[in-house]
C-alpha cells in the first residue's frame, strides 16, 4: 500500500485561492511576514552572496522590539560590529555618510536607531532581489510543491533565530571572497533554462498578483 504524503498545513489567514507560497508573490511585505518565506528568501540571497541584507533587516526588526536597556546596548553593538563597522564581517552596502551618525547614536541606543539604514536595505531588496527571487527556479519549485501537495525543496538555511544569533560570526577568508566574486560574475552570464512546468508557475504567479488587486 502506497502511503500518501501528508497535506501541508498553511496559515488560516492566507486566502485559499492564492495559497501560502503563491502569496509570497503578492507583495514583498507579505513574504517577509511569513517565516517560511523568509527562510527561502534568505536561502536565495545566500546563493547570490547577498544574505547580509536580509540578516541586517531581521536584526533591526528584533532590535526594535527590545525594551531592556542592557540588552538594547548589547544588540545595538552587535549589529554595528557585524554589519556597519569598518571591520564588519558581513558589511551592508549603504548610501550616504551613515557611519558618523550611527557611532554617535550607539552611545545612547534606542530600538529604532537603525530605522533609516533598515529602510534603505528594505528598498534595495524590494526593488532588486525580490523580483529575481520570484523568477528563480527555487521559488518556482516551491510553488510546484504547493500545487502538487509535495514536500518543499530542501534548503540549507537555518532557522531565522540561529541566523541572527550574535555569536560565532566568522570573518570571510580571502579565498572565500574570490570565490564569491567569481560566482557573482558567473551568475550574471549564465541563465537557467525554464521548462514547461516553470512557465506554468510564472502564469500562476501573475494570477496571484491579479487576485490581490
């Protein structure tokens, strides 16, 4: 007797005509509110070697909810060291002279102290990475899994909590930087072939946008 795979359980608030995974195409904000979507988007950014953007955004979101002063100081310093300082292990690409402003604010941190920088990274991801994610084979495979009631594609991304941990942040080696730059160049040249199923998925994604209007 063949055992049928268990039906995935999706959030009740997701409209059934759109679906949880298909709903990620409705808006970037909707994707970020779904922890599963956040994991898959993070994994996509890891493939593009730009996961520092989403990790910075998540860390700022967590900081905005901190009320205890000692914890606030600790997390604000950790974000600065990891993403913004001259020696940052995962530097984010920000416009303007933000460093002087941040170094001044960090002496007396507030939950919203990185709000301006977070918004800048949010806009960057929304206008750039998000559209590529929706066209990616990874997202199309996710939609196909939802359609076929099948397990989601396997990804390497850890839980969001572990990803944004302040501990065990390793500095990239020169060899890792060379490999990262090489793969970025290859990604610009190479294009994935899309089969008939993935073309169908693109059509469903467009339907999700229409249904959301």
